C-alpha cells in the first residue's frame, strides 16, 4: 500500500468544488495572506473564460503564489502553485488540460475518442499511445469492478439526455434496445498497431468517469518540471495536492457534504495525494418527483439507485481514484466496502443516504468529521 507513506508529511488548504469558496480558501491558505482581493471576480468564472492571478506578495526568498481559474472538461477548475516558477507552472498546467480535453472529449469532433466513436462498426482507429493507455486502464478497472465501471456507457448517457443536457426519461423499450451497445469487454485493443475498435455500430466511448483523474495525474507531472514547492489542483470534484507548504502547516482537504454540497462532511490531512469524489448531487435532473443522476448502472441502463450519496477515493493515483469513485458508487455501500477489503490499495470515504459516514480504517488517524455532522464508522 504505497499511499500509506503519504500520511507522514502533511501541509494544507481547505478545498471545495464551488470555485468561489474554493478560491477564497486557497488564497488564504496558500498565499498565507488571507486576502480575498486576490480572487475578486473569480467566483463568477464563466464557461470558456479563464482568469489567472499571481500573488503580488512575493516573499524574500523569491517564492510566489499563482492561481488560475478556468472552465474545461465541463467543470470549473482551479490550479494553484507556490514557488519561484509558480506562474509558469500553472500556465503549463492549464495548457495541458486543454490538450487533454481536445484528445479525450467525445463532444469534440476532432478528438481521438470521437474518431473511435464515429468508426464503430466500421473498423479500427489508430490512436496516440496516451489515448490507447487510458482506454486500456479503463478496461482494466472494468474487469476489476465487474463492469460497474464501463466507458462504453455513452449510448445510455445519450438516451437520458446527459450528452447535451436535454434530459429525458427514456421508455423501458428504448433502454432495452440500447443496452446491447454497452459492454467494455467488446472493446478491441491492438497494442502492436496502436488501434482501438468498437465492433458494433452505435457503440461509443465516454471517458467522463476517468478523464479528470488522468488529467490530474498528468498536470502534476507537468508541474513537477517547474521550480515550485507545492501545488493544489482542483478539477471539479477531483482534488490533488503535492509538496509541503512553505510554512509547514497542514493540507486539510475537505470532503463535501452530499446533502449540502456547500458545506463539508469531514476533513482529511494529507499530501501528495488525490481525493476524488463521485456523487449524484453533481449532475442530475428531476422529473415526476424522481431525481435521475449522471452515474449509470451499466447492468440496468438507468441512473444508479444506491444507498450511497457519495464516494471519495484517496490515492496518489488519480486514474485509480476517478475510476473507483464511480465504480464504488455504482456498487453501493456493502459491495464498495467488500471491494476495499479485497484490494486495500487506496482509502475511501462513503456517505450513505441516511447521512452516515463509513471510512476505511487506514485513514483513522487522518480523517475526521466536522463537529456537527453525523456518525463515522471505520471499517477494516
Ligand atoms: P464527475 O465526473 O461528475 O466527477 P464521475 O467521475 O463519477 O463524476 O463520472 C461520471 C461520468 O462518468 C458521467 O458523466 C459519464 O460521463 C461517465 N459515467 C457514468 N456512469 C458510468 C459508469 N458506470 N462507468 C463509467 N463511466 C460512467
Ligand atoms: Mg470517476
């Protein structure tokens, strides 16, 4: 369990998905000045806009804080770095995110994923090594999770209207007619020729459950190429931190309360780690008094009905965290706990529909609920 070594050194910031609050907290904790003026206007960040702010309060040692706040991959992102090359590091990080979006989004016609999708039932498509590897690792997690995680879920996302936000409840017959297009084991991967093939017309890939985790890992690699001491990368519900904070204080990563996403259910102390959360509260629509969420059960072709409100995975591996946050959410509490018990190569926090919190015992010393929140049980 390589991630265990991470709990030794901790430094800190409070995080939250909503960009305004997040940035205020980041400015306070990372720049050490507490001034919200650094962030003025950033809470109103709009789609396709971006804003970058470098701290004017450089220290005597020449370090500085820089933050960029932008919209990509269908979510608000905030990247902050501390160090001599903080501004260059966040610029490179943002460029990297856009590059990955152009490669992996199925909503962009020119992306490699779109090329694979438009050739379903036609033939194999040559892709970059990077795209090939992401698909291959997604397939690995499909196998590990018995298909709870399945990137061939795209046609099901579409009939529920999640592709273009034209939400609708499809007829049962439409779901049954679409389900045969879903099946991760039918993706044909040819590593020698670096091709990906979807053998049935209408099959499509959707990397929405893994792309941000991959991007988080990749952005960290890019940022490590610069002279910075620490960074905080928040890609929607995905948060990664690395490096010790200059003042030695702790990173405190807050996990949103899925029943009140503007507040937190608990706080984890860590560094060099990703904390990735999946929850039905992130994207959904309500019709006839029923709420339909954006995480699908590949077995039924419908939004997951589960006893969980959110799953957070804590791991240095963002790809693992992103795939497993989605998969364990699909599984529900008991199967999620059983999955952890069978693997134990990550940590997790599960919040149930009854507001109870269950966390893996390996974060007993580093995760705590906020005072006013419900019960917490650690499992082994
Ligand atoms: P978010 O991206 O909102 O943080 P997730 O990581 O759980 O949340 O990813 C949800 C996205 O993953 C959906 O929007 C969809 O693109 C895709 N998806 C939905 N259900 C599944 C599933 N069972 N397996 C893999 N991907 C899924
Ligand atoms: Mg995910």
